[in-house]
């Protein structure tokens, strides 16, 4: 099987360990360790993407800062940089009752507060639309290699973009990101959504001048892609395959070392870094993991969090052979309140790259999402959406489960847990309307009370 990236062949059903399938099907939360994770020197060999690709993405975003500040006054104070803070969360850590001497340092990477899109989809979505806009402008003689991207806001560029359409298919946050940036540049924009997507997201898009097309079931992406293929003036941002999205997400990783250094945090073999990222199709956590492994090598350990109903990346990485599996193949229904993570089949690109880079995947019942988003607000005053809370049990899995101990031992990290840093990636939520947030909060409050009673105040689970 070698590096494993070529082992998933189209047309044959995936081969999965029956014991694992039984546990996943029972919806028992679990931590799965990736047996194919490799040291970076080995993993790098033959990879279709490299660090320079993310650096190019970072470069375009930096060059476009003036343009973004012009289009979106909210990013003017940061000079047009789309970035989120890294926030220490000691009170959340203490509330989660890990023995303090083993808990290490906990931080939230606050992508729920990313400007413009209010979610982790901002970097990737904006980057891909900028790539397309720059290419169109260059092809039409409006932009020369060295030109300032600010000219993409010129009347001539706007009138060019007005004759083109950008489309995507999404359960919500990607649509918000793509729709808002595309419309701001003057493109016609279409977002294909499932009809049960949150109505406030549809309304918000329509208010920005974006066309929202509703589909029943999971047809949104496939239909959007097929329609875009019919029209040479439509560009489709493909969540399930896009290299640009992946690289744009990866830009976050290039900026993390400085954010850690500013807080005096070292990362090396005696100061390991553990990162927990909610995973849907795998593009966002995949891009970030790809970038972090380039930057921190083997001293960073990236775990993905998926709903118990939608462990699509877990089964993609666990499959020994066969085609990319769907959670429906193992009897799961993909029904979860974590709408950003409700994905039945992982991205082929992300799954192939994560095969040797990711450390593992843990699964989360919906109740825990609400409980943890409530706990985050109570302890740190931070508001996130349910999907964004999926990674919060990560440190407990690592420090308090037999699979976690096995991982720490295998990677010689057991002696260094006191010196470890845990980054909980919070991926969305700052745009949620107040009534929606109150409902999540209420459900979390009830659950947190029940769970505390059952455990006599000792632990949350
Ligand atoms: C999209 C999304 C994710 C996961 O990103 P994928 O690229 O789909 O894996 C996580 N959290 C939120 C809030 C999202 O919108």
C-alpha cells in the first residue's frame, strides 16, 4: 500500500475493519488513531502540493489586502488582513476538569470571528475567488503581472465581472464566504443550498445580492457543478475537490507560529503542539494540517473532530482499499445539528493528503456540541456555533483515554504533556443571529446541568 494515497480505487467498495464499523455504527464516541501518519520527511515524498503553494496563496492575500480593505470597511483596521486571534482559555480548561498538572496550555484559534464570512471558510473562499478574479482580469488585459490587485475594484473590472458568474454548493458557511466576496467584486453569484439549510443564511445571502437555489437532499453540490459546466461564464467553487480552497485554508498555518511566539509559546520535540479541528469534507482542517505539518514537522499533532453521524474523513482514512466510502455505506444517516460538518463523503484531495499527515479523528455526539458551546461562553465569554465546538473534547481524548495514551507513548510525548500546547480550532458562529444562538445556548445549559448532576460535579462526561 506504500504511502497509501493511491489505495482508494474508484469502483470498488471500501474495505473497513468490521470492529471499527460496528463501533461507528453504534454511534459510540471514539478516538481513532491514524496508523499511516508518517514523519514529515517521508510524508513529503511525492506529494502533489508543497509549502511554496501555500506561500503563494498567502502572497496573493497579502497583495489583495488593500482591495479587501476597500471592499469591506470591517477589515480596514487590520489593513485588509483576514485573520483571527489566538486566545488563551484557562477557565475553559479548568471547567473541563482535566488534572491541572497534566492539562498543559489551552488556546482557542478564533476563526468563528474571522471577518467578512464569520467562519473558517473566509480564507479559502476569498482566496479562490481572488485567484479567479485575477485570472479573468489578466486574460482580459486589465491586469498585468505586477499590477496592484486594487485595480480589481475599477469600473472596468467590475463591468467584466458583472458578465461572469461564480457559483458554489454549500450547507451554509462556504456559500456565505463565496457569495459575499463574489458579489462585492461585482460578479453574479449563485449558491446552491439544501432546502433544509438555515433560513437566516439564505436570507443573508439574498440580502447581499446572491442568488440562492434550493435543492432537496444532498443534490446541491452535484447540481451546481453540473449547471456550471454548461456555462463557460460560470466558475464553480468545488468544496469537494478544490485545490485553491485547500491552499487558502492552509494560509492560517503560516501565521500560527508568530501568534504562538507572541505568547511566548515554543513548539519543539519537548513542547509538542496538539491541534483539534472540526472536519466536514476535510478541506479546511486538511489545508491547515497540511500547512502545520510543513511548518512544525513532527512536533505538531493534528486531530479532526466529526459528528458521530458523519465520520466521513475517519472512514476515508481508515479504509484499507476500495473507493472513497460514504457514511451511508456503514449505516449512518449523516443527520447532525453540526451543519458545517454534515458531510457523508470526504474530499478525495483532502483524504489523500491527510493519509500520512493527520494524527487521528474523534467523533462527537450532538449533545456534547451544545454542552461545550455553552461551557465556552460561561467560562470565556466566547460564542460559537455547534460545529465549531466539535474539537473541544480533543484534549480529554488525548490525555484521558487509552487510545490517547497509546498515541502519546508512540510519539514519545508522554513525558512532555505538562509542556504541551492544545489549540482548539473554533470554526464559525459570529454571524449567527441572536435568537438562533439563544436556542443553542439553552440546549447547552440544560445538558450541562444534567451532566454535572450525573457526575456529582466531578467531570463533564
Ligand atoms: C466548513 C466548516 C468546517 C469544516 O470544513 P471542511 O472543509 O468542510 O472540512 C468546520 N466548521 C465550520 C463551522 C464550517 O463551516
